[in-house]
C-alpha cells in the first residue's frame, strides 16, 4: 500500500467528516463523542472542526492513499497542563498493522510536531482498547498511572500514557 501523509485543515472538512464518522462507528469507546451526535452536526460545524487542526499550535495529519482515500488521521494540541497531546487517532481496518506503516508514519509526524513544544507526548487511551495500547507501547509510550473516567457508554477508564521525546 502506498500513501502520503500531510497536514489537513478547513479545505478538507468533507474528508475529515467522512473519516470521523468511520472512526466513531469503528471504535465508539475511543473518541469522547457518539456517532449519533457527530451525524447531527451541520457543515459549518465540520468546517470549524477541520479548521482547528490547522490553527497554531494544533496539528492534524492524514494518511492518504495514492488513489485519494483517507486511510487514517492523528491530531495534536498543546495542553497548558500536559504539553503536547495526541488525540483523534484512527487507521482504517484495511490499513492497520505494522506491515502497512500507516499508523507509524502518522505518529512519526506527530512526534516531529510535538518535539518543538516539549520533551513529552501524552495521550489518553481507553483501558478496553488493547489494540491501541499495544501500538503505543510498541512505540515507547508508558503508563503514567493517571486514570480518568470515560464519560460515555460503555464507560470505563482511560489511562494516560506518555512518550519521552
């Protein structure tokens, strides 16, 4: 599979909406939003969401196949408390796995971005998402011991993980 990664923003709002809906359908416990809520949003809401990814210091990265299909996304923002944060991580089922390289390429881009803003990259991951946890551990993230309640069904716990850059 061949693909490129690039930043995305307001001009990509329709593609972002489409992949966000796929994200929520695929892994409802990962994004702090329900699929029904996301489906109820209007075009202006999606333009605003996509625009946030291009406003400094935020970032949104997309992996796009040579045919133009969005294979995955990752976003980041700088938290006043934790520094650079990784959010909105998704790779389409057909593009998953280390052999495909999509998740690794996206994370490499986020790490490059985060290194400008601090010495760590932090994320929250649902405790019942072993596939994501395994990926983050393979890439060097470690549990910090900080947990929080996940507010939507199926509820549960989110674990904070951190990577030293």
